[in-house]
C-alpha cells in the first residue's frame, strides 16, 4: 500500500530538500509519486509538521542498573506513595519506560542505544528495553573494568583468549558492542590507587 505524507516540511539534507511538499512511501521506502496519478491507499495530513529521517541517539542511559538507581534517588517521584507499594516501585515512578519511549518519539528519535550495561544485569536491562514503546533500542556492554578481563590482561593471556572472552560476553549479554570508559580505573581505585594515568 502506498502512503502519502501531505504538505509536510520535508528536511532531507542528503538530497537537498528543505521545503513543504508531499512524500510518498510504499513498502517502507520513499518512492516517486504515482505516475498514473492514482490515489494512495492512505493520506496523512502533515501540515505544520516536519518530515525527516528518524534521529539516532548512540549514547543515552535509558535502562539498567544506573537508570534504576537514579530513579530511586528521585524522592520527588515517590512522596505520594507508600515506602513499600504493592506494585513494582518502578511502575509508579514519574520516569517510566513508557515515558522514555514517548519522549524520544516526541523529539523525533527512532533508535536509542543504552551505552553502559553491566554483564551481570543484562537480562534486566533487556527486559526494560523491551518495555520501551515506539523506538528501537540497543545496548553496549561495559567491559573496561571487568575483573575477569583485567585478570587476563594482568596474567598475560593471549590476544586470542582475550578476544574470545570479549566476543563471548558480547554474545551472552546480547549487546551491540563494547563500551570501555576509564579502562582499569575502577579496579585501581578499589586498591586505593590515587594516581592513575593513561600509560598505567
């Protein structure tokens, strides 16, 4: 079925379009207007709206342990409820998974990547991502301070063994890729190291 987006302000820098016009879509692809002048199966009035490709946010904390800790540290979202509500506490927070999807869609995003999933909380993070409506989601697994990986590097394991462990962790946690931030820093701070540079 062909869909016509009517009178929207089309913004398409790649093709030099920045004007009010109609856009035709068939089978999920932008197509030329019907040559025979036939009416599309559906017409959506986009007058006063911007029509453009969906934005992609490659780094936004939208699920997992850090996000849930932040929710628990927002007393303004909890004042009206018992300290131990009958339903899951997060279902009553003002910043829910549903709200996350709605807000991102409202801003024009179609894909958002959660960049800091711990391997140990991968299941929960994916369940939470699956509960976010409208947008597509992905996640990166954090390995820059993984104790087992740090031990492999310290003990001089082979490059192949390290690559195998990283690949296994990405696959097992169903991540899109790996995030390394302040690599080795947390491990050093646990040992009371007060000076930590790049060469360390």
